[in-house]
C-alpha cells in the first residue's frame, strides 16, 4: 500500500471529502476520531490510482497547475506515491507551494537535467513528502554541490544512487559522497575515472565505505589500478586478507578445496615471469581465479597493472 502523508492540515482533507467522488465517505469521516481519519483515507481506492487521485480532481487539466502536473508526471514518471507527496505540499502551502515546487524542478532540470532526473528517480521519488524541497536550505545546498562535480564524479554519483534506490536524506548522502571523493582524489591523489555502473549492488554509504577500505588496504603503487577495478567487482567483502581485489577473483563455482589443488603451485612458481603464464591464463578461468587470489597475498610481486595487461592480452588472443 502506498504511503499517504498525514502531516497536511485536516482542512485539506475536509475539502477533499466534500467532493462528489467521496460523498459516500462523508458520514464515516464525520463520525470517526482524528486518529482514525488516516485509516479512512488509506482505504479509498481513488488514492491508489493515478487517474482518480484527488490532485487530478482538484486541478483541471487545462489550468496552469493542471498542465504543470501533467508535464512533470510524464517527465519524472510520477506515480501514486509521488502524487501523495505533492498533495502534502498542497496541504501545507496551497497552490503557491505547488507552483514554487514546480518552478524549482524547472530550475534544477535546466542545469544538469540527467543528474536531477536520476537523483529524483533513485532517491527523491521515495520521499513521503516534498515539503523539504521547498523549505530546506540543506536540500538546495546538496543539489548545488552535486551539480558542481565534474562529469567523471557525476558518473559515480549516478551509479551509486541507482543502486541505493531508496529514500535517505540527500544532504547526508551528498556529504558521504563528497567525503569519499575527497579521500580518493585529494588524500590518495588518484584520478577518478568515468564509469557506467557499479556491480556491487548495495546502498551508497556501504558501497563507498567498503571501496575506501579496499583502496586503503591496497599498496600505494597499485591504488590507481585498484580504483579502476572497483566498479567491476561483483562483491566487496567487509573483511578479507588480500592486498587487492579484481573481478577475476570472484569467479563463480570455485570451491575452497579447488583453490588448494597442488596444481596451483605450478602457477605460483611462475609469478616472477608473467609472460610464461600465457597458456595457463587462456586455459581455465578457475586457474585465473586461483592465481589472483594467491597473488593478492604476496608482498613481493610486480605491479597489479602488469598482470592486468597480461590478462587483457591473453583474453584478446583467446577470442
């Protein structure tokens, strides 16, 4: 059942209940206590469907607010949950509040439309009320900070919030993101690459926390290569005893017993001469997984990029 806001003034709902579509509820509404009025509204079928939602009734589609509502419904793919959040704005601020909110959305989409639309879809659309978009300076500061990031950082933001996909205070999420980017780019002096998605499907705080831990555990000489790998990792364990993590270490269907086969000693003996591993690397993904797991525990080895380039080269040969 979709959330129905109950912070709006009772007068708003008194007006709604007088509409012809809700006459059958008037007697029940008048007789129930304030505590139960919420339950009455939650039971109304019209509040569960977009076309019959009170906002559609309150604002004629030909009116200015009606046209704006239809425009944003199409652009942001608004559904019943978002209509309820808009109704809460109307209850608190009236038509002036909705107009101000729509004007703000227009301003935000005129800056970096893709960023706002993705932030809305993944985070803001889950808000029980849109009131804070109107009366919160922290919301404005958060959006300004997000928009100020370069395209590479924005690609990380978009990927992280797509996986987050739930409501959480935007100021908090933005602060966590800014702090993580500051550590990666400022403290570690790494170049943040552009990405398309992040395969580790967790919320934003968990993902960034574990990513930072991976980079901190990684030798300085390998950190840039490790950063380039982070978005490709299907899992980022909370605890592990490796110096680095690469996607090949997460090959499915490999048991701990297989990783202890004596045959892997042959692979380890050739670590000092990576070029001799070409046949091994092309032959079996299991061997590659075992190789990287063993390698990630060794302090004496070549830079991670050396093995990455070798793996890429042999993969091309194999294809």
